C-alpha cells in the first residue's frame, strides 16, 4: 500500500513538471465580419496569441441544413489600416447534420494593440 502511494506520487510529480507551458493570451483586437451570404452568419470568433503565432477560431451558423462549400478569408490589419497578413481557412462541420461550420487558422504574425481582424465568407474559390 505504501509503495503504491509513493509510486503514484512520483508519477504525478513527473507529469506535473514535464508539461510544457505555452503562453496564450487573448488579443486586444477589433474583429470585423462581413455577412456576404444570406444563409450564414459568424459566431464565436476568437483571436489569441500563442507563442508569437496568432490563432483565429470561430464558426458560421447556417439557416438551412445542407452542404455548404466555401472558405473564410482572414485579413490582419494594423491600426493604421495596412495589411499585415492574409490567409484563408476552410470551413467544415463536426457532425453531418449540423448547421454549424467551424474554421481555424494560424498565422506567424505579430499584431500591435488595436489591430483589426477582418473575416469574409466566400462560397467559391478565388479566380
């Protein structure tokens, strides 16, 4: 019994001290969404900084339950309005019959305070 307690205490110490710490913080940015589709709207958009990488996560809620193709264009703007970085994120559903589509993107960019993140949904690929 005493050996089991010591063993479990040792395992817990190894687990606690071997975990890497990752600094994550919410960003003080403006999030602007453009409702370019009448059947989708943005929800739960979050922007965070994790080890000098900006992570953008969010979802789109559809009015109808059907397969909706497309992607989200993400643009990072400085407080002066200059484009710092642009990227696209594909949308996907976690459940086949869900009306909620999720997107996730990471960018190696450092955003100054009061920057803007613009999100635009596009049904088709850019030509």
